[in-house]
């Protein structure tokens, strides 16, 4: 079986290639070939596809594609490639369940299938979006942990240490990473759920050195928390990311590969983006030895993932993975609109209904495109988790009608979405309680969803 | 009035850029020279016209990044042949841009799109790549007499690098020499104002328009 050192050796001895040639001559050319060979076509009438053969063809296309193009290592300017048997072997041996968390707050992440009634893993919070201060960080994380349906937490990212803006690879980043861990753990403890896992460890650490600094047990991270290693667009890595994977693997920590294939970039259109999203799972399993996987296909221009083409991508990539592997796969959303807006809730409901009914789990993600400091509240993650929970077991055909209906409510506003409100404007900063306005929006959209056939009150009876 | 031969050549230049066909652009540019076509006209009514179409198509996502990069390559191949024949080269150039992703940030796709669109729209682009140090931006801008320094950053943890370049320029008395534009995931208009940058855009196409306006304002 391929082990981590094999990938590192391949990075040193693989075929030499300029990055430009990899992008334009290898990646783009082969991607067009497999999309054509497998006759993969976007279908705007079926944003949630019920076509199993399409899902399987996307998986086969991604498998052939990844065998051919591999992963580009930017530091060695070589291609890390694996053969068919190495990929199959690694997929067979990838974990099919991981326990996260401690004591009564522990839970087991398991794979799902399309239309599966198994509740999705509900990884809830900020999705690493930036906050301006430690107070906002604490207020948010404590209130994320109070969401009853949450079974793991995704913290925000700190941008300042004692008011000084963090610079990457600097002591400020190390201090920020350590504080993220210590504050996150304390906030969860304050919520009364001390065993709840933090699964985007460590949000503030972009570099391997900051990650390693924050891993010291003194600061509060545990082997049952979740850890992440990013990739570079598209299908690329470098030594710093491999260093992160190396450090985490050496400690036996449950590591996710995270990837955001860009619709409109080298992936091309929805068909190519779906194939590349699946290929990233193979990369994560082989290059990083990842045990769980987080995908966030994203629009190159609108920096969101709620447009119809990307709803289709979320559906078909999730079905390709869930029908053909037992990988522990999660979907992460980006909304164009900001907190405390109906539009952001419609965008979330559409995305998670598409992904969950197609067989993956979820992390709540980048609201207001994930680009604005403090544009976060506990209401949107709660809503998203409730949608995900309620959508489990729904028929894909029914999900398709709901998703199309929701998309029609916001698609014309994506280019100029409402930015919503900051945490400090939406919530009581002492208690974290959302404003009446915010709750009215939440309750109103919940009612609309019930009328559409997605009853979130089911959650209250069952969780 | 131009004759049909010229008209066809201009159309071929433009369409070959749109088709991302580097070889066809080179052939058409050489034919333009052989037929005595005014190189200024060949660029403005041929290559640039095609580049504008490419930018518009990319903005509507009728074409994707690979096509954009290849079209920019084709455009550059044509310019390499035609520009040396123009004595007042500066007249044609919209401006000179030094672009790159700031120190500590290794993401390059947004910056690549920007560089390709600037090139395609007649700017001379000096792309310094990723993880570029503050002083490197400034040294290069001085060396090539840039009009614009364009700073890309994708992460909330790296946008501080944009402020560092502006602060460095201010503290070394060079701020007025350059227009500084910022862009990338976490940048916003509020951030642009906070750090004292001159321009900001959410998309690369918008950045080209903003750049043209800023240059015109500065020159006037």
C-alpha cells in the first residue's frame, strides 16, 4: 500500500514539468478528454441528479484523469503519480469510520449513500472565516457549541494578536494559532459540552510551523479533534503542505484533505469541476494519507457555490464518491449573501439539500463569500445543520424540486447580494442571542421550507 | 479606407486571439508586416479587438481560465512581432503593471487571471509570481517604471502584506510614484480605504477598468 513516504519520494523523482505546462498541457487537456470520453453533461433540469450511471461515469472519469495527471509538487516542479492498483488499494484501505470527540460529546463519522437516512456528520460553525477580535471569537464559538444538533465545531480564524494584524510565517501567526486552540477549547467548555471536537484545527495556522506550534497538548487540542491539510488549485501541493501532513500523520491524528476546485478556472465548466472534485479525494487519500475529505467547489467570479451549475456539481460529485467508495466525505458551502438575510438561508438550504441527499456529510462554511470579518452568527450554522439533518433520507427527485425552487429565489441576486450584518450587529455580544430580526428571518425561511416539503421541525423531535 | 486584404488580416488577427491560436496569430502578424499594414492598426483593430472579446467572454464564463491564458499567450506572440516596428511604442501601451501575490501567500490563480487580462488589454505586465517580498515589488516597479503595483492576497492572514507594501512605499517617500491596486478573496473596499490603496476590484475584468481610470486620472 502507498505510504506517505512514497508520495514524498515521488515528489522528488516524478516527471519534471513546468507549472504552466502542467496547467495548460496536462491538466486541462486530459480533463477535456475524459469529460468528452465519458460524455458528462451538465443538466440544469436535474440540479440534484437521480442518474446513478452519471455518478459512476464521473467517478471513472476522475479515476482515469488522476492516474494520468497526478499531483503537481510546486517545490520540486515534478508530478507525483500513482498507478491504478495503488489508487484502488489506497481507497480500499481508507478508514470507513472515525470517532471524534470525548465522553458524552463523542460521535462516529460514517460514510453515507445517496438517499441514505443515516444522519450526516454535522460540523458546525464559522468554517474558518475571519473575526476581528478574541471577544467575537469566543462569543461565536460558545454559541456554536450550544447548537443542540452540532456534533463538532469549526472555529473562526483570528486576524490579530493584541490588535496587531497577523503576518504569515511570523511569530504573530504562531501566537494566533496557539490562541485559536486555547480560546476554542475554553469557549466550548463554557457552553457545557467540553468533549465536543474542534475539527478545523488549527484555523489560524496557514503554515506548518504555526500548526506544529499549536499542536502541543498544553494548549488543549486532542487526538480526537479533526485536522486539515489544504491543497493548491488545481491538484497541487508543496513542501509546507506536505510538512503539515507529515506532522499530523506522525502523531496519528485524523487528517482531512480540503480542496476548492474552481468552476471557470482550469476545471472549466460544471462537468470538469465535478470530475476534478472527485479527483481531489484520490489526491487526499494518496498524497496526504487523509482519512476524511472536505470539498468546496467554488465559482471563480462570484466566490460562492450556490449557483445552479455548482449545485449540480455538489450533487454529482457527492454521488460519485458515495456510490463508489467508502470515503468519509463532507461538503462545505459558500453563500454570496451575508448573515441575517433570507438569501443566505435559501443558498444554504439549496446546497445542503443537494449534497446530503447525494450521500455526503457537511461543514458549514463561508457566509458572505467568507471574505468579511465578523460577518458570522450562530443562526446560519444552526439552520444549515437542521437542513442537513432533515434532508437525510429524502428522495433525490424530491430534493431536485426543492433545490430548483430555492435557487430560483436568489439566482438573479448572486451578482449583487445583500451583505447582511456582523455578529456585533445581529447578536447580543454578552449572551450571543440573535436579534428578533434575525430570528424572524430564520423562522420565516423554516416555514417556507416546510411548505416546500423540507420539515426542519423533525429535528426537534429526533435529535 | 482599408482594402479587403487588410480587413481580412485584421479580422484574422482578432479571431485568432479569440480562438487562442498562437500559431495563427504569429502567421497573421507576419503577413501584416509583409503586406505593409500599419502595425498600430494591426494591434488596435486586430489583436486588441480580439483581446477585448476574450475578456468579455471570460467575464460571462463563455470561456474559462485555460482559454484566457492561451489567448493572452497568443496576444503576446503577436505583440512581440508588431511592437518592435512601432517607434512610439509607449503610445500604444495602456500602462505598465507589476503584479504578484504578497509575501507569505502562495495562491496564484486570481493573480494569473489578472495578469492575463491586463496583458490582453494592452498593458505591459511584469508578473513576479507568488510569495513576493515587499522590496521586490518596489524594486521591480522602479526598474520597469511601472504605473501600477497590483497586489493579490487570498487569505485573511496574508492581506497584511498589501498594507506592508503601501507602508514601505510611504515611509521611503515613494508612495506618489505608483498607483497601488489590491485584490483577492478577503479584500474589500473598506480594507482598501483602511490601508490607503488607490484601487480595488472584485473581479479581474473590473480591475482592468479601474486601472485604466486610475492611469487616466494620474496622467491628467
